[in-house]
């Protein structure tokens, strides 16, 4: 007579041998933390639907037969910042859930070794300690806020990295910084750097019957960056030009940011 325990064991083995499997994969960079996985019950009603887990091709020794388990990448001698590929083999029709996939996203760990900007607007900065490729945002402080004026790719390398970016300066003193936003949504910013642009005169805003705006220096039209907001704070126009057509705006009061200044504009 076959015992109940033996019958159960045979049923489980038959279920595994006949099951069709799919793979769920996730890749990123090791940031020193474990990945947590949630596994639904198997369709056969015995155990859970995840069959096997590999990290960079190596099979995890810990059994995935649990409703939730952790993948400790430290066991695979993976170094901080190294690439990781995790493949989860599971039964078709089941949907394993990654509880904290953000742990494989790069963190902003850069250190600023040097940052400066020339009077011509050439921004130069040197970093060390990067642990993943994240974009640098170049920000300029104007209109009482930090404004993103450009972006460049970070190398993600831990050794010395050098970057340059050409800033379009406004008149007077310019304040610049670089920053990164990592997978956690946190922003890390460099120290501010100030410079005074050479040959950039302060423009004036001229209003023509509420139909257009002109930017000029000594009555000569000059292009400048601008933003136009309505009374509710919505941006209705933005760009860089010497003349802005406002004939398609509704009548009312608008706020204009330009150069490093702020003024009101009434559309009649």
C-alpha cells in the first residue's frame, strides 16, 4: 500500500514535470540591498509557482518555495555598482511580484571635485564616486526658482569624470549648479557656482497694444528666454525669441519671466 505522503510526493513531481514555465527578468546595478519577491500559490494547489531563481546565471541555493522570499545578491560576490541580471522561472499564468525593484536602480553618489563656469558660459565640473549612469541636469537659478536648462549623460564610473556644458547666460550674475535624481526620487545637487557673463546686456520688455511682446536693448531687438503664465499659474507660452505673438491669448493679466526678470503683461 502506498502511503498518503508518497502519493502527495508523486502528485507534486507530476505537476512540476508537466508544467509550462515562463521567465520574469529584471536587470540593474547592485546597490548593496536584497530584492524581495512575492510568489503566488501554484495552480496545482501544491506549493508556490516560482520554480527557480538565477542571479547572473548562478542558481540561488535558497528554495523559492515560499509566499515571499529575498534574493541576497551579496552571496554571489557581486560588487557595488556591478550589473545584475535576475531571472525568475515560474509557472505560466502566475504573476510573481517584485516588492522593491528600485533597489537595483543606480543611486546618486557623485562627489564634486571641481566646478566652475567661465564668463563665456562654459560650465566645467569634475566628479568621482559615481556608482551608476545617471543623467546630470544643469540648473540655473532665475525667476526665484531653479530652472533646468539642459542635461548630459553621466558615465557612472567611480574614478575621475570630467564634463562640460555651454550655458546660455542672462544679464548680471548667473548662478548655476548640476544635479541628479536617482531611482528613489531624491535629488542630489552640486554646490552653486556664480559667474557674470561678458557682453550680455539687460533687455527691456516692450508691450505693443497687448498683441505682442518685444525684447530689446537700446531699441534693438534681442532674443531672450521667456515664460508667460496666466493668472492661474499655467504656462501659455515659452521659448527663446525677440518677439512673442500674443494675439491668440485671451484677454487678461499675464506674468512674464524673461532674462532674469519678472513683469506683468495685460492682454487687451
